[in-house]
């Protein structure tokens, strides 16, 4: 169960909308939070290491992370790079 601090962070991330859709110029999109995979099979990352993805880019369709992590990475970059973009957005909104 996430702590209040983790929940607040995840709410901020979710408010961004799908990071992939955002990169494509669509800033309003539904969001599911994806805990980035850190190389440990079946082990989910911290609640602070989440990226917002719409269902199409998260789990439904051939462009989704869960359909093919390899193809997702080739097309959109690493989860870590996407996380950096999202954290920059969250920090910018916290500061402003």
C-alpha cells in the first residue's frame, strides 16, 4: 500500500497523461501508471519510479510495453529516459 507521499507523487505523475502520447503532441490522454522494470524478474520498482502510459502504450496493442518491451524500447527509448522526462515535468510543476 503506497504511503501518502507516494500516493501524492503518483497522482502528480498520472495528471501528466501518457508520456508517449504527450511526445506525439496529444497532451490529454487517459493514464495507467507503469512501474518501471529494473531487471529483476517479476519485481516491481518503487512507487516513485512510475511512468504514465495510456492503455494503448501500456498493455493493449502492438506498441504497448507489456506486448513487447523490446519493441517499446526500440521505438520510444528506455523506461529510465521516459521516467527522467516525467520527473522533470513533476519537478517543474512543483516549483511553479
